[in-house]
């Protein structure tokens, strides 16, 4: 174990543990936008910068990516760091002028209003969280694309997938997140994972009693055939079942457990 100090507070961590994780475990606040505990760090928003002093030398690092390898002193709110964050937020406000999240953070940190034109964009700050979520845990992952190709070869209704559901497209001021050719994706299962991790609420999800619309595509909801509990989209349930090597039973966990228990009771003559 390694001993470090963050804002004068002694902290213990494992070698290689990310600095942001150490700070959060010790209830030390470091602002973030592009970080999610369930996904690898990327450091695209740069809000989590801190000062690290090691062997008498001080440098600014991105805490979500910085691995602790030895004894260090960390400062999370020095004048230098606060100036960095103010400028980052001021730039993000120009990138995403319609984002209430960014506006509130700018007000909280005292970010200046830069005398430059804003982009025509909405709320997206191009952090890439949605793309990473889709690529690592959704229908855009390599493992999922391989599975979908296999299922397609077996006559499954899922098409052969050749790309992720969403990705960064274009360059410069026109860069954005979109589906291929801005068309509804055939391999999207409507899980909504991208919208759940979006820090600014840019990704729109519309839901009714019967289904969900996301990325310009409509998905029907699937419900437990025993109790009527919402399971997710029909495509999501079928995909999860096929990924587990079974046919979809359209049962919630509680009803599935009850059915298994009843089957065992019948088998052993206890009912």
C-alpha cells in the first residue's frame, strides 16, 4: 500500500490505482464530466486536473488517468487548477450553449464569458462517454458484433454488424456524435445506455407505455408474461437471451426464480 496526501488529507491506496478513485473513496471532491465509474477513463473534459508534487517537482495531471506509483502530494483546488477549470468550462459553454449542466457549473466556478461566438450545437460537449458505453457494453462492442455475425449466420433476425451503433463523425466545428450516415442503426437494441451516461442530457429518449424512441428508431417494450413487469425493449431482451445462449423466456428475475422453484418442487414431489 502507498501513502499519499490529497489537500493535506492522508490517503492510502494500491500501486497503480487512479488518483480520482482514491480521492472519491476519501470523499474529496474533484469535478468531472467525461468520467463514469463503469468505464475506463479518457480524460477528454480535463476538468479533473490536479497538481501533483513528487520528488520536489510539481506538475498538472489528469486525475482520472493518473496512476499512483509512489508517495505524492496532491492539491485539487490551487489557484492554478481553478484557473484551468474556469477556462475549460468557459470553452465548454461555447461548445454546448444549450446545456444547463454546463451553465450551472460555469456559475459555480466563476467561469468567464468569452468574447467569441458560440457553436450552433446543443448540449453535447464531445466527451465520448456515450460512444465508449456503446462500444464497451452495448451493441457496438467487438464481442457483440462478433456474436451478431454468428447469429446472423444461424438465421437470426439480427443483421451482420460492421460498425458501432454510434461514433464521432466529421471534424473541427462540425464534429458530433451520430449513427452511421445519420440513419437509424440496424444493430441498436434501444438499451438507452448511451443516454444514461451522457453528462449533459444531449441524447434524447422518448418513452410511452408501449415503447421507446432513441436515435430516430422506435423500439417496442417487452413485459414479463407472468406479472407484467417491464423488462426492456423487445430487441434488448432477445439480444440478452441469445448472448446467454438461451431462448428468451420473457420472465422477470422474480418470476423466473419462482418458476424454477416450482419446477424443483414438482420434481421432488413437494407440492
